[in-house]
C-alpha cells in the first residue's frame, strides 16, 4: 500500500513531473546521445570526403595506338626552304628510318614555344648522332601558321614542322584534345606526345595527359637511345 501511494504521489506531483521532464530533455542528456557539435560534424565530413577520395581512380591515358603498332599513314603539309608549300606522308617519314614524331597542342602557345619544340631543336644534333633520321613536330595548325612559328623561333632544318591541319593523323592515332570549352577558342587540337618509331613501328609512346609536359621532351627520348 505504501509503495502504491509513493508511486501515485510521484506521478501526480507537479514538482516531481517537472523535475523528471527536465532531466529527460536537458541539453546535457541530449548532447550525450547525439554528437552534433561543430567539431564532430567537421570531422565526420572530412572522414566522408577522405573515403570518397580513396575510392576515386586515376583515369588511364590511352590512345588508338600503342607500342608495337604500325603508324597509320596520313598526309601532312609544310613549307620548304624555298618557301614552297609541300606535302609529305607519315609512311615516307618513317619507312626504313628511325624517326621521332612529337606533337604540341598549338603553335605559339607558351609551353610549346618555350620548352617542347626548342628542346628538340637544341638536342637535334645529339639525337641524330644516336641514329635518328627524322625529327618532326606535328600540330593541328595550318601550314602558314607553322611557317610563321618556325620563322619566329629561328628554326632552320633541325626539326621539320608539319601541319596536320585537318587533324587526320591526330584522329587516326586517337590523340585528339578537345579545347573547345576554353575561352581562347582552340577547338580540337592534339594531345602532347613523343613517338619513337623504327621503320614505322612504334617503339616508344610518351603520351601526356592533355597538354601537360612531363616526359615527352627531347631529354626523355635521349635517355632511351
């Protein structure tokens, strides 16, 4: 009877009810159950981001050709020493020869003009001493632009500057670089690469991600000869 009366008083007493309710919904009791502090939320967010980053895979750089493949034929153009417009083919540049074909995203662009092309010009004698017969720079620019670029850089016959104006060769080897979303309006160009071919067969393919310049320079090819 005493126990029943005690419980009844607890349930009916306003003070007891208030005290009990406060203890159930107090900030201390809530925070002990739910960790919603700014610091904990920040740490949880970082953990989620870290997990997402760890599962993200680096895209594989691929082309339509690989080491061991025969280079597809294509026609390219250039201006000779007599200022006459000429055409040549990939097959004539590589058949029975040791050839280096390297591509740039565009004539007159900074990395191409300051590092990539000048590097091959500077190392042309060393490369030819190692048995290289042809050193050619390919770009998706017209022959007139390539001629102006050659004159601007003071290049003689160290490197042959070839126009793949319609992107024929670039498309055949699967090295298109779509820059049409850029504000400078470059359109579809070529990814940067350096190919070492013997009798038209690819022996080395140093293909860069987009226009990056990390391992397609003259020194990189020299190390492999």
